[in-house]
């Protein structure tokens, strides 16, 4: 008995120091354990809760609403269930609970609940929902522009390279339809520019454009934001339309779709198939007519293989697929991008800002992991740091200067090479380094370079790079 008491004391000491709230009740719903974290979340002292029935302490709950009493009654675990309730002092709390029945010799003798406080997050999302309802709830007069709609058009997508021109033409064709579009590419490539441009080129351009990052909120809150809520139930929410209802007639953009929990992806798939949503806690279906555009920062095929994206949902949203290339694959657009960003960040300057030859050479050689966005920020920062009218290497961000300080050899001599020669030599160096890193494996080298295997084989033949580097 002494050993059992010691183990129990150690367990209680451990549970008192965890960040999650721990609440345990016996088979009658009487609290037998209430740790420090849940005390802070719910604003009650342990002595105000322990030994009392849960409904006496939280009178806003009922036997049907309480996750602890539900687990006791059904004998089944409840995972990540959002619950809003009020304690007997009048404090309103929202938690996300995992509740597990405790079984002994085939009989339920109690239940344990692990809680995370999301009260602040829920309040914030409800305010956002209310603001969105106000923002998008007004009717639009013909010829007028709706507040909060997409800002960018195809004119804002800068690039003269063949790949960018082809992509803009494809996106324009997609804009004419209402089919789902999946846009993917590395961070900073300009995915949302294409998404907004598609909306603004479409027949829905005077209707709402609503964007939601699927990685920004926990699943229980994201579901209510997307599909809406009705008053009551476990959520304790008010009647609120979801983003799909607010986007009716327009476009809803779901960014980082592969970050959406898979169980919520299944509900999204049903919405897309049926053209209707059911608010959280409701039984009524509401018809919606919103075009869905999604985006992710990695190859969606890889996301499917990693079980981040449901295969059936992928086939539903991938009617039109737009792959936005990284900047390193269309370096010929760097001069026009630089000119565009200089014009953006130099309003009111008496003299035109110039780029030194050394900086432009660095721009061509740098791998741009942050893509166009990183280039934009590099120009913006350099224009803050410069004193004259010329951007020089010392004005560039530290990550760009550090990259070249660790490289072997010297920067290309611009006096000996024209632009085409410089690009050709740089491309050859990149290919050779990728092949060395891949130990001659062409498929692996193509993945490192971020280009198709067939494209790499073509370049190898054209450049005459021998078999000492490459093998199938």
C-alpha cells in the first residue's frame, strides 16, 4: 500500500507540471483530480471543483454536451473536440479536449480529459468571421469593385520568359471557367498573384474573393470558419456563416491545402461534390456556388504520397494544375523584375536608381531559395541602405553576401563574357555540381535542379557533358 501511495504521489506531481489541463471524474461524474493547468484555464481552484459533480461546477453544460459525461456514457474516447462552456462564476471558456474513459475489469470507472485552451483563438476567429460577414455581405452594384476582393491582375505578374508567358496564357484560359484550380510551387514564387489574377479575369470578378490559410488554425476552429456554425452544441458558437457561404458567387482560395487535417479534407470533398455546406452542429444543407482554388508549396503528388493530401480530394481539386516555376528556372526575368521593384520602392526619387554590374552578376548566380519574394525584399532593403543612386554588393542582405563569401573561385569576369555566355557557363556549372552531388545519377540530379529528367538529358547532350559525370 505504501508503494502504491508513493506511485500515486509521483504521478500527481508529474501531472501538476504538464502544460495541458488534466481533469478526471469517477463513474458518477464527480471530480477526483484537477491539475494546475486546467485550474488556470477554467479560472477555478482545485478545492472548488474536486468532490463536486461536473454539472454543478459548469452549469452551462448538460449530460449531452459534456465531453466527460459523454465518454462515461458511451465508453468511447473523444478526440480533439471543441467545447465552449461557462463555469459557475460566469467565466466563458473554450477548450479542445481529448477525453478517454477509464476501464477496470470491463467496467467504466471514470474518465480523464486532456484540455488545451483556445479561448483567445476562438474569440479572434469569431471576430474575424463577423468582420468577414460585414465585409463580404454587401451587394455589389454593376461596374463597382467589392471591398476586400482580389487586388492583382495578370498585368502585375512580371516576366518575359517563355515559361511565364505560357503560364499566364494557361491561367487566362482557366479563368474563363469555374473549374477548380490547383496552384503549386515553392514559397515566394507568386502563387497568390496567379490566384487573384485568375479571379479578376473571371466572370466572378465583381463577387467576393476570400482567402484562408489552412495551416493558420487548428482543425476544430478551421471547420467552423470554413463551413459556419449554429448556436449551441459542443462549440457554444453563435449562428455564423462560413467562408464558403460568404464566397457564394465568387472565389474561395484555400492556401496550404496539404496542411488541412485529413478528416477535414473529407468534409471539404463532400462540399465540392454536393455544392452545399452544412454548418457545424446543423442538419440543414445550404447550397453554395463558390469557385475553389487551392495552393500548396510542394509537389501535390509528393503530398499525396506522404498522406498529407487525400488522393480523392487531389483528383477533385486538380482539374487545372498550374506549377509556378522557381526563380532559378527563369533567371532571364531577373532584369525586368529588378526594374519593377526599383520603380515600386523609389517613389519621389529625383534620380533613377541603378544596379551595379557586380550586383546584377550576383543576382544571376544566387540560387534564390526565397524566389521572387526574396528578390523583392533584397531590392527594398538595398534601397534603404544605399546612400547614392547605385545599388552595390555591400547593400545586399546578409544571406546573399554570406552565400558568396563561402563559394570557391571568383565571380565571372563581365569584360570577357556577354550575358548569354555568362548564363550558359553558370547553367553548366550548376548541372555539373548537381551531377557530382548525385554521383552521376541523372534522375537524382534532375530532382536537385528542380527540372524534368528529360530536360536535363537534353541539356547534357547539347552541352556535350560526358559520361564521366552522368549515368542513368
